[in-house]
C-alpha cells in the first residue's frame, strides 16, 4: 500500500510540475501578445497627445478631435500637457509617461531643443515618437504632423496684412506666442523673407513681441505698440490668442479701419472682433481635425502602416506626405471674415 501511495504522489508531483511549466509558457506568450497589442491592460494602444499647454480654446478643440478618434478607432488617448507654455514641465511629464509604458507620445514642443533628450529616451524605450502642431527635432521623430505647408502659410499671412491695410508701404508689428515655438517662428521667418522681395516698403517697427500664449498679454503689448508708434498701420498676430488680444486693443481705442489686425485665430474667438472690424481676417484650420488626424496616423504607425501621399483619412480628408515619408501636411488653411465666420463653429 505504501508503495502504491508513493507512486501516486510521485505521479501527482510530475503532473503539477508539467502544468506549472505549461502555465509559465502560456503566461509569457500572453504577456508578449499584450505587449504587441498595447501597454494598457485591455489590449488597447495607449497614445499620448501633448499640446503646448492645456486650457486654451485651440488646444481644447484639438483634445475633442483626439478623443473622438480614440473612441472611433478603439485606442486609449491620454491628452495631457502643462497649464502654461513651459518646456521644462513638458519634459517632466514625458519622463512620467515613459515610466508608465505608453505606446506613443505625440508632442507639440514649447522648445524643440529642450525636449530632444527626453524624446530620445522615449524612442530608446520603444515608444513611437511623433510631433504634431509644432515640429520637434527631426532626428528623433518617427512622424511629423503639420497643419499646413509652413512656407505657403507664412506668405499667405503677409498677403492678408497688405490686403487688409490696402497698401504695402506702411509700418507694422508682430505679436507672437512664445519666442521658442518652432511653428510660430517658421511662419514668421517665411513671411519676413517673402516680404523682403514682395513688399519691400513694409517696415517692421520692432522685433517680434512674445505674448506667452495669453490674450491679456497680447492686448497689453498691442496697447504699448499703438502708443509707441503713432504711424502703425498693421499688426500680425501669430498664435491663436495673439490676434484676439491685438484686436481687443484696437477695439478699445476705436482704431478700426486705421490699424489692421490679421493672424492665426479660431472663428468662435474671432467673431465679435471680425463683426466690428477690429480684426480684419483670421486664418487657421480646424484644430479638432488635427487632433483626430494625429491619433489616426499614430494608430496606423503602431500597426505597421505608414502614411502615403494622397491618403484619404476619415473625418479629416486627403493628406499630403512629403518625400521624406514622415512629414504630413493636413491641408490648406481657411480664412475667416465677417462675411463667413457664422458658417463655422470651433
């Protein structure tokens, strides 16, 4: 009897050991499959979309588009960013996100150079690195999603200024967002270069003036410009709060028709100022579509599908892909005026 019991116990031990080995192998395989499907426990890809800052209308609209794409495409979208345009805060947040093991990080850098080291770290960890809205260091991104063709956009803004002033022989000023913002600087630089040959009689009265992405700061800076330069004929606002702040100053001083304001602003923010003539033209794109496009293209990339020129993206439209294969242009901008602004709602 004892011998039979010993045989049974030995057999049970062998079966247990085999089951344990099988279970361990199956668990490892399941973990590998989970890693391939995404970092979240439910198998969804976890995609981070980080704006320059949260809490302003432009990036609120981008958030709506990004989250809608997440719902439509079955991915988890983490939309997070600093409460002010601060590159150092973005770096800290990205460090935390790397530790969380997300699948992709798309960032609109406040200062591209400041983010390069942490984005390199993310890439080394196997995280897909993307820039959107504002370009980062080209050497570290797998995909670069632009709203428009930067050169065409910069030149278009200067054309709008001259058309609104009714002359190309005048004094003007530029109020921008942050001085280190690559997208804003790119548009300004293209516009200034274009003006040298196309509008040589335009006179920029001072260097571009930062507003820190705040309407109130842009308003104060515009009042200072109006006081300091009595012959000022135009103001270009680059960043969505900047032209609104400048228009607010023109409105307060009753200078509609004497000082033209053009720039990059949302139609809902612009409506009252366009209607009373303190803002001549706002030019932009739909930021919700940009948020949607960012998430849609990242999901494709995570699944091994690269964007192609002329690709039709649902809820966005046809995109342009540059010869480098990773620079994407969403499409041309829309100009908002007092005559058409009621047709838009963002």
